[in-house]
């Protein structure tokens, strides 16, 4: 079972495990009843390590003021630039006349002014029933401002030539590529090579497109973020003072884009869904590079907190998951006057992060865990007393109880009879920072009858931890990088020969 230990709870589990590894037979003193004290632990635990063990999904980090933060992040989604010319990829266009227009089939509402080719080939083939000279012009294909213009000869054997289109610019006219051929025989008579010529564009990849690029939607897949903290939280009240949700968008599309939340629900343990309300529900216009910023990526960061959303309220319901879907709408105003651009490296990236600074109010919430434990049978043991001294700068009180479990998880006995062991938390100031360390001395004893219930029978120990921030959960406490717990643990046995 995955560990869900918090602060001193880990120490108690370790102590019992340590004890279980030292058979009582090793400390028997022959003769009358003796007291035998053994120091077990003198160690220090950091808060960061303890919380990392409790919540394995969160990345534990610290703010500039040293406040510990549980950081959760979703997947990093991206949408690359549109392949708007896929419709004529590797297509063959027969020559139909001396002047012909090859249609550039674009998505509805897209108008292209110019396209610069990154790679690909233009293949053209001509044949003629007699020796013929062909003057071929493609006004829509230009390089450094010079129009494509070639003169060549052909006859009954087809002439096939290939043009490397890298660096060439396509300048469509009315969404078409214009091709003109002037073919003449040896006598100078003009011929129409209709049916004897064709063009093919192979492996076309653009590096730059300029024009009105339509109102497309970046349909980013729905994602989820799981919260281990709340999943492991068995009961009680927890209220984070300053939770935040950050949406980070990076955009190198040279067009206006609006990001809109389509789905944003916090899911509780019982499956209930609590909608997140925020400015993103109506959409947020994100930054984009202009024509003089080709190749740059612009970032937009939207932070949701208790001032502009209901985040703090929904987090108080202890959700175990956030499900979200945020789409990007290109050219949201749908105005054909908006001229933008794409490059082959244009990309739209999206990531969602949730931060839970451990500055919170907590009272009566229970953490549970089960640890393997084997206690050697010892008929001569008359009692055992555990002595525990803690020095804590953590601003949380911890009431600890343990249950010794036998076969089939039957409860054999509890660690404490009556009130649980109370480890005092450090007092805090108005900002939730501990003002001084707090020392607590505790002990718990087992009679001979109680020892007989657990020695040789215990297989596990189930832990229950009732946690409250200093002041019974009234004051908000802040966990920082420097907070630790120093633990000194010893045990005293009574042995009768």
C-alpha cells in the first residue's frame, strides 16, 4: 500500500518498525524483574521530504518567501501549423490549354497572398508529334521577384524536367496557379499541346504562408490533473488560503487567437463535478507575433485565483481531479481583412498548472495508513513504555493513534487507550509563520495483559492521524522550507525471569 504519512506520523511508523526488528529476547536479564531502557531514534525530518512522501503526484517547490507549494501540472499540448495545401500534394494536373489555371484548393474562407516553399519538386512533362520548341511561363511561381520562365525542345519522346521548389514563392491569383505555354514547330506555327503535357507537385512543404487564414479551431484534447493530496485525505476540513490555476499559452501563429475553456470541472471523491467559473469561460485573446516578428513566439499567462474565480471555493470541497479542455479559435472576429501568417514551425502550446501553497487552515482531518509489523512473542515481558520527545517548528498539532492488526485485519489492540498522543505544533504569527519551536514529551505504556494481545500475533499496524493547524484550525498556518521535526524515541521494558 502506498505510504500516506504526514510529518510525525512517519516517525511513529519508523519507530515501531525499528522496535519490531529487535527481538525482545535480546534484552532479557536473568533474575528478578528488571527495567531495560533502549534509545531508538534521534533524528530530524524535513517538511519537504515528508510531504513528498504523502503526495507523490505533486512537485514540491518553494516560493520566494520560502512557503512550500504543492505543484500539479497537466500535459503540454501543442498544435503545429496547418497543412493547408495537402489537397494537391502529389496531384497530377494535365495541361488543358495554352493558358490554364491550376486551382489551389484551400479550406473554406482561407485566402492566400503568397507562399514560400521549404521543399518539394515541380515536375513537368511535354511531348509533341513533331519537333517543337516550348516557352513555359508560370507567373504564379517566383524567386527573388523573378517569374519562372523556361524554353526547351521536345518531340514524340516525352521530355521530363524537375524543378527544386525550395525558396520559390507561390503567388496565387484568385486561388489558382497560372501556367502559360507557347509551343511552336520548326515552321514557327503555334501548337496547342493539350493532352500531351502535364504538371505534378511532389512532397510540397511550405516555410511561410501569408494571407487570411480562416477561422479554424485548435481542438486540443481534454486532459486531467489528479490531486493525490485530496485523494489521500480521509476526512476533515482543509482550506487553502491562496490556491491558483495558471494557464500558459505560447503562440507563434501570426494570427489572432482566442482561448476558450470548453470543459473545466473539479471532480470530488464521490464523482460530483464542480464547475470552475473564470474569465476563460468567455475566452481570452492571446498574444501573437506580427509580420515584423516572424519566427518569434508570444506568451500569454492567465492566472486564476480567489480574486477572479471560484477556485478557492471548489478546492475546499477536496477534489481528487480537475478535468479540462481549452481550445484555441483562430481569427475569432472572422474578418477577411485580418492578414496573418504561418511558418512551418508555427506552433500553439498550452499547459495548465495548479499550485496549492501550504498556507492553510485545517482541523479534524484524518490521515490513514497501514504498515507491516511483526512483534516476537515474549512470555517474560511484563510491560513496555515508549518515551517520545519531539521538537517541532511545524505549525500543526497531530493527534496520533495506532491499531495493531492480526490475521484478516482483526484489531488486537490500540497503541493508546483513551485520548491519542498529541504532538504540539509551533505557534504562528499573523502571517502564519511559526514564531518558535515547540517541545513535547509523550509516553504510552502496555501492561502484561495487553502485551499478550499483540506479541506474536501482530501482522500490521494501522495508523490514524488527526491533524489541526495551530489554534485548533482557527489560524492559517504556513509551511516553509526550514521547518523540521526533531524526534528522540526510547523504550523501557520490564522483564521477569
